[in-house]
């Protein structure tokens, strides 16, 4: 990759070290990406401050307490706030930032974080027939455009391998914390006996999560299943869950408490940007059953069992094996507690190093 930092760049606002300003930019995005951008904006790297967050107007409420600028085609927030760095999250936001800076040639350096793999970006419209040629061409075009940025961050080794260059820095966000006595409290609330094995899934009720596979996998095992989340598949999943031992809990603000109350985490997602819910489960010390998508392989390590996203029967078999083996659950839980994932502040510090590299 040629280094865009060596190309001529028009002068832009320069603030003294310790007060360099960052514009965080995002496009239409999932909850996990929004959480990462909010954490980064509220906790910028040392030596930097957040000038504003720019994104679709319907996200303004999520960034309450931070300066938020709705994006549109007619004006550039770069002109308005004169940042020292523009950090865009996702391909749509990256394209916007490159337009605002004339393909990275004028104004502040552009850093882009790519959160999704090619498989996730393209699979939604073509799950069974493979990736259409036109969509592959779109991905390749995005890769070429990204070579104009001052620095590229990939959230996983998988994403970096597909883009072909960049630094790997997982997303930073606050992890949910369980209240004291959460296990007993949640089980009492839900009427679940202390000695019943509980398998938890957390995620949007969307076809990409394949929660129908979760329901069918838990059914008949003797375990109780909990699904926390809302989404367009609610009605379909409720009908399927009837009599299966799986309960749909809806949106829950107390995910940390749910993780403390559960015994196993399982998510048969067909495609994940990163695997935020899996990261939370590993951090909580739960055994994980999941699919090899996004950064899940890197997150889980030996703390879980992974199957292909297309292998529903394999997922069901693993669920049954974990339910029937206390020794396996204990081994996987111990591995999860010893996993030692980077802290959010450590990840933010790594982003700060990248900012330092591109700011001149």
C-alpha cells in the first residue's frame, strides 16, 4: 500500500498537542458500532478531544451529552468544526469523509474503521446462491477507495485479510456489569429454579441471528433458553418458541445481570460485524457456542465451540453435548475467565497511537 501521508495535503486546523480535535463519523449502523463510537467519543485517546459526532439524524438521541451533527449531502461538518482528525466508522461513513476531504487530499487526515467483513456486507442478499459478481465488484471498489485514507483500522484479522492492509484494533466499549446477587434476582424474577441450566442468546431478532436455530437447538434438552432482544422476527420466533422451553425476554437493559444468571451463551448468527454479544459473554466467564463469523474465532479461543454458520445440525449437536457435560461447561468457563481480552482503555490507547501517526 502506498502511504497517503506522503502525498501533498492542504493545510488544515492545527490545535496544540493535548487539545487535538477529532470528528467521529458514522453512517447507518448496528447497536454495537454505535456503542463503540459513543465510547470512543466520550473517552478519546490521551491528547485528543472529541469535537463532534456526525451521523444520520435519527441517531442523535444515542449520543446525548455529546455534540452531534446530522449529516447531509449539502454541507460538510469538517468546515464547521475544523478537526485535526476525521475518524469514520464503516464504508458509508468512510465514503462521506473522503468526499469532505477531496479523497483525502485536502484538510485533516481521514482514519476509517472497517467493521464488517465482505461476507457480512454481501451475504444478506444472497445467502444460498453465493456472492454475486456485481456485489464483489462493489467490495473491490470500496477497497480501492480506502487506499486514499491516511490510516485504516480493521476490527479483526478476518476483516484486515479481506481489505488487504491496515491496523487491527478491536472495538472498544463499556462491558455490562452484573449487580451483586444478580443470578438469584433474575432467576427469581423469571421463575427459573436455581438448579435449572439456562442457555442465553442476546441479539436483535433478525434473520441474520438465526435464532430459530437457537430455539430448535434448546428444545428437548431439558435446559431453559432465554433470548434477550427485539426486532422484526419477534412474532415468528414467539410462535416457534411455544412449548420449546425458550422464552423471549424482549429488550433488557440489564444484560450484565442476564449473563450472571445464565450458564451457557449460544448464538448461531449467520453473520456478525464483530461479535459484541459474544465478547460480553466471554468477559462474563460463560461457555460459548457460536458460529465462525466476524471476529468470533478470535474472541472465543478455547472458551467455546464454534461451528459453520450454515451447520444448524452441528450447532444443535454441540448444544446437546454442552448441556449433557458439566465437565465440558466447567472447562470452557475456566478458559473464558482466563481469556484476558484487552480493556476498552487499552484499545482506545491503540487508536491514539494511530491518530498520532497521521496528524502532522
